[in-house]
């Protein structure tokens, strides 16, 4: 793991859904740390996923920051949270963490017309293209995994995540003495 001795690091934890409220709080915290010229922003992440649109927004926000971002999977990083996760420059996973990817889902709906179903298909297909493009650019997920995620949930333990480039190293999060974590 990177030696952060002597560096200014803003430590955060996030456990929750990826939605407008959560992403707004995360971006606000990241902006404050970046504006204060932190050397690194360190996020411990545990999320079942959520809104693709909000996740893509946060991914792009992370990539645009001048401050380097470190993410540490400390639980489950699933669905759009996996896309967010690969936005970080440096990525770690605790030995007992897990990643999950799957295709975009829409619904539930009670009664929809054929045209609404077609629109939903176009939307979901477009979101799948965006998320797969990011996962290909930022990690080395195999075509086998990308194909499998189109029909089912694919779970990747840390050893597999390391093999596919989702993470750079496996190790537990340890907060150094004198540092604080802000839970968002």
C-alpha cells in the first residue's frame, strides 16, 4: 500500500445506496478536501449500487479532481458502485470484501405499453454500454466476465478483482494514529 506518511489525507467512509443525495454528499466532501489542497482523498466504500446516472456523475467528478483519490472496498462494492470504484487512481480491497457487476435493470412496472418497453430497452442498453466502456478502460475485465454480467450477477472476490485489475492490492484498511474518518 502507498505510504501516506507526511501527506495530507482526507479520510471518508460511505455505506449506502448510490443516489442523488448520497452522491451530492460525497461530491461535497471531496470538493472540500480538494479545495483545502489535500494530497489524497481516501474513501472506504460499501454499497449495493443504485442509480446509474448518479454513479456516472460521481465517477466523472472523481476523474476531474486535481486531488488523487484512493478507494478501499471494505464490504460489498456492487453494481454502479463498482464503476465508481474504478474511477480512483489507487484501489484496494479488504480480504473479506466482494465486488459484483450485472446488467442495467429497469422497473418494476405494473402495466407498460410495447413502446415503453422498447424505450426501457434502449435506455438499459445504453447504460450497459457506458458502464462496460468504463470497466474496460479502467480495469481489465475479461470478455467472459463482461458477457456473463449481461445475463446474471457476477461476484468477484478480491483475488479475482486483483487478477482483473479492479484493485491494485489486497489489504485491510488501517487508520493511522491521529487521523480521523468522516462517515458520509
